[in-house]
C-alpha cells in the first residue's frame, strides 16, 4: 500500500530552527508538496519538490531525496504565527495525491 | 471576494436530516474537489470534478451526493449521515489536475457534527 509518515506533533522555541520530516512509500513519484494549515483555516501551499535537493523560499526550505523516499521542511527564525499543522503529500504515478496525517507544530515563547 | 469560499463554516445535524454544503471558487479554475479531514488522519479525497464532469468517486457512501452545476460551484448533499461522518469537509480547486506540480487551493472547510 501507499504510505506517508510524518511526526504527529513537534514543539520548538520562538527564534529557533525546526525540521519536519516526511518519508513516503508510493507507487511512483511525480512530486512532493508541503502545505500549512492553521487551526480552523484552509491548508495553503508552501512548496513543491520534484528533483533532489533543497528549495529555499524565505524562512522556509524544503528538501527531497527520491532515492531515500524522504523529504523535510525546514523552518528558520521561528515565529509564533508558524504554529500550525504541516501536511506532506506525494503525487504518485497516476497523479493521485497521497497525504500524510500532518505534523502539528507548537511554538513556545 | 477571492479564493475558495465554503458555507456554512459549522453544521450540526441529526442522522435523519438533509443538508447541503456549498463551495464557490473565484479563481477561474477548471477542477474542484471534496475532501474529508478527520483528526490525526490523512486527507481523504471524496470527489473530483473536472470541467463540471465527475472524474473520481473514491468509494464514497451514497449518503454523500455531490453536485457541480458549473466550474465555479460545488455542492455536497448530505442525508441520513452517521456519527462517524463527523469531520471537517474541505473544498479545493485547481487549474489543471493533469499536471505534476498542480497545487490545490482550499476553502476553510465546514466542520460537521452528526448527532
């Protein structure tokens, strides 16, 4: 079966750096997405990786290793507003999106 | 108004009620989706409409009935639901569902409670 694994919950301190990991086993690969979802709000697109390596976008970076079936989302200079759930999703060979259960990130002052 | 709008934001219904969820997108997209989001579970794709035609129905029980009258509007009609149907129902849209980097634009969802 197809599966996406990510930690259920993480805690970090304001101003610090946090890395949220995502591992996947899917039937083929056509890209990996990260979405951010604040409580009670819509998920919003953060990043897309289809080639190996690091994609940097301001304070957020996303890394992909296709050979390892692994990605991480790196958040730097954490702010209180970064408290949210982070969803990892992989597009498989049929272009279906396979979702992880999300990682709830708690930022403490 | 821009983006994807869902109404109502919250809904409480009994198992014998009939209600409808509404979604409207103002992005000019061609595809619309219904997802179910339960606590600590992955998003579950329910239905996909592409150019008003239903292209996916992921073995969803018949007590959920979608309707897509045009590319901007999507409804989910609910009847005789079960308590396990309580969840957040998210609507999303996208420009072209056939491409790899296609990203979804979500509404804020309807939090449904079935008593």
